[in-house]
C-alpha cells in the first residue's frame, strides 16, 4: 500500500520522466467480459478481487491492482481526478514489481502478448485504472498499450430497469 498522507490530492497530476525500458512483451487492455482466446493474448487480471463470472484461467499482476481505491479511506471516493493521482502514485511505488512481473510473464509465455483486464467498459466511456496504466506505460516507458475493440459476440449491456419517481409525502 502507498502512504496516502504524503499525497497532494488537491494538486496537479504527477509528471513522468521518460525512462528507456525495453518492453518485455506486447500489451493491450480489455475488460474480463471482452477477452477472447482468439485474440492470441495472454489474459492478465489487474483487479483487487477475482470476478465470479470468469470461467477461464488467467495470470495476475497484483501491483497493477488499485488496492488503495477499493479498500481503506478512499474506497468510497468517487472523484476521477483523485483516483488518477492515487493510482499513478501506486504505479510509481510499485514500478520495479510491475516490470519484474511483466518480465516473468514474458519469460513464461514467450512470443505471446498480454492483455491487462479489469471490469470497466472504457469503450463505453467509463473511467478505469487499466486505461491509466496504459497511459502510464506510454508516458513512463514510451510503450503503446491499446484497448482491444469490443468483440462482435460481446453480450450487450443489460438495460437498466427504470425506477418510478418517489411520490411527494407529507411526512
């Protein structure tokens, strides 16, 4: 975990000094629901928990999971600017672990690109830490990490059931 007391959550986002590091393997991102074996990518979870609906095996990189945003004092924060600052601070602290994990996956799965997965539908406009990880990889190391397009057979989003307005009451 990172020391949240040392973060300036009201200040600007951090800048990243470009560091020349050879990309150990191809990387892309997607959501668990969209991963397909046919893409040829190794599935890699970067979430705090394991999704119950996933029926395929996948690797994990816990250092890329947003623990500080899911547990503790920031668990209920719903402010993308703050969430980004906290997550970028996490990436800075765990940079060597992240690189080591990617190098290990590249060693175990040579010539296979990896797909970093979490839950949010970034193609549908949702903000997400995997998108921020891809941005960080680009700014910090110069790597390109694209979001995979939604597959043609992806289940459509379930329509939200409309809720009736609450009637005015005298009490």
